[in-house]
């Protein structure tokens, strides 16, 4: 959300579209001709690209005038090349599902991610490892680049079983976050420390991990078209494997660590479901659950009755709730989440002091730590 707001600020401050700013100040200057921050379906489908270009007409008419805007629109359409776009996937009950392409994660231009070829990714990594310079061209000023990689937030509360920042490699007293970039002393069980910078990312059935060590002249980027960090740490662990080989560190079985992480998740999920299935009790009258539940961050979730079924609606996704025990219901995560589904998820209704159902929690929102409060009882 914060990155999205920054993109909105950029557009207001410059009077230009976010994608135009990225094209002008990054792609064009670095020769990244196979990169895009417009919806990927516009890149792989001619008609989607035409629709996208015409959606910009009113903006370009105000900026360039009618005839220039029309000319730019048609020139862009005829010059556009269709690109092959990788299909993203997610996992549900150990079955891999391809995900349909949609614009749900592209509400804000600046949080729409960037699609690029491996060749362009290499250029991006070179710029990062050269502290903001690519082919002797300054892309990011030295002052700004230093701020991006500065130690703004101290991350010193690593746990022994942390799956992302394993203590065998990341120093408990030397891990920091700047502006979109982590910095650390990457080490071999605390020895032979190397300064490294990195960041992970993931959305809608895809994940990535970038790392570079300027002093060692090393940079790597790993992309994965399955889920996100809740489903696989393939990108992270492949990157760490590469760094270990470059630095001649002692061997860690990263593949096995990812399998162990998955097994822990499945075991935790089973324990949770087993605990729910104890002391089975009936549900309340179905009408007591009906209503609109809201959260300041996530917005509204509607619960309503259809025939004898209880239906939950979040955005454009709708699921039928299956009663498990008391006020706990189950639903297929893949039918309501756009990504990050491994198994089924749970809806839990809570009562107030007057025994009225007034709160809804979903296991897919930070493990039930997000409360949706009921705003009506109709």
C-alpha cells in the first residue's frame, strides 16, 4: 500500500503516468527493452494492449493535444510486439494450479510489479551491484542509493528456526532494512563475513529473490512461478546456495530446509484442524451470522444466506462456508484467494458480551490476528 501511495504521489508531482516515468528514467536509460510495468496480459495479447492504449487517450489528449495523442496511440499499437509471458501457479492440497491472469494486484501502478526478461534482470542486477550506475550511466544518484541501502531498521530478533533469515547465514546483530533493500553480514556460522544486500518479492503466484555483494563483484536473481513465500522459498534458497558456492561456505541442504518448512506448515495446519474437531457442537441459527463485517485495512466482507447455505463474499470472490464446529467454518482457499493457498482456510465468528456474533476472523489473514467487525445485523 505504501509503495502504491508513493506511485500516486509521483504522478501528482510530475503530471506523468507512473509507467512513463519508469520507462523514461530506467528502461530507456538502461536499454531494458524487454521490461514492462503495464498489466502483463497487455503484453501477451494484442487486443488487451489496444484496450490499454485507448484507456490513456484522455490523459494524452490533455498533455499533447488531440491529433498528437491519436498519433502516439496508433503508432504505439502498430509498433508493439507481443511477448510471451510465463504462467504463474499456486498449490492447493499438493496439487499445482495455473492462475488466471487478472488486474487484481494492479490497482496501484507502483505495486503492479515489473515483468522482464532474464537479460533485463541481469542489467538491473549490474546497476545495483555498481551502486546505481549502469554502463557508466548514473541511474540513481549516489546520495539516494546510499539512503536506499542505509541501516534504517534493525532486525535483531531472529529466531533459531527462522526460515527466511537462517541464523547460520544472517548475523543476529547485523541485519538491517533500508528503503526496499536489506543489508547484512552474510557469514558461515558467524565466520568469514561478507557484506551483502538483498530483497525478496512475490505476488499472484510468483516470487523472486535478488542479492548482490559489491565488494565481491557478485549478483544473482532467482525467479519462481509458484506461489509466494508461504508456499516455497525456492528463490531464497537457490540464491543462498549460489552465495555459499561463491564464498566456499560449509554445506547446508537448502532443498531439505524448504521441505522441512512445508512439513511444519502442514503439521501446524493439521493440529489446528484437529483442535477444532474436538467437542463438536452445532452452529447458531444461520441468520445470526448474516451481515457485513469490516476492517480498516482490508475493507468489507459480506456474509449472507442463499437457500440453506452460508455464503462469504470478499471482493469479487464468493465461497460457500462449510460448518465444522460451533462457530467455525471451512472454505477452499483457492476459491477466494488469488495466491498463497496451500490448503483449506477457516472462518471464525466471535460473540460480544451480549452473546451476539459481532466479529469475523479468517485464518488466511495473518493467522486469525485480523478482526472484521460486524457493522449491521440484517
